C-alpha cells in the first residue's frame, strides 16, 4: 500500500539498487538547497566569483546563482563540470546534498581527518554526548 500525500504533491519515483523510492517535490527541493550550499562553499573556498564559474562552464551567472540558492537542481553533466572546476570528486557534491545518515557520516569522517588524534577524540565524545541527549529529548516528545 502506498502512503497518502496531500493533494497536489509531486511524486518522483526513483530506483536505487532495485528498490523503488518515492521522492516528493519537497525532498527534491531540500536536496537542491543542500547541493547549492555545497557548490557555494566550494566556489568561495577557491575564491571564484559566480561570473567566473559561469564562464568556465558556459552558462549565465544567474544559472550559477539559481544552483547555489537551490532554486534549480543542476543537471548531472553540469555537476560533473563543477566538480572538475572545484577539483573535488562528484560524489562529494552529491553526498553534501544527501540527507542519508551514511552520506553525512562520510562527510563527518572527512572533516575529522583534518584534525589531530586528540581533537578527533574530543569531537567524537562531544558528538556522541549530543546524539544521546537529542535522542532522549526526541524520546520524551513521543
């Protein structure tokens, strides 16, 4: 049985490893915003302007602005171009847009790799404590 969605909800059906998943327009919009934030972060880290990036991939500056705001989800070929310009793996941009815990864990692990062992231990302890506290709060709301 399929879940019920409010009238007018756009549903996209996506296959993933042989399984069907429904993606609402809202989820797609959230994904676009997270991808956009990742693109803006990469562009700023490399001291590029939107105009420079647009010129490199042959689009208007407004297109880059729309990507970064999450107003438009970049097509796959544009994401590949952007990953090459920013010198990052394509999956890093896609993972940044993901709400899946495994993708977020990979991103967190990459951030932890930049720290000393002592700092990693401290951060891991802090994250573990925060997760336990948030889980308790969530459980209390049920």
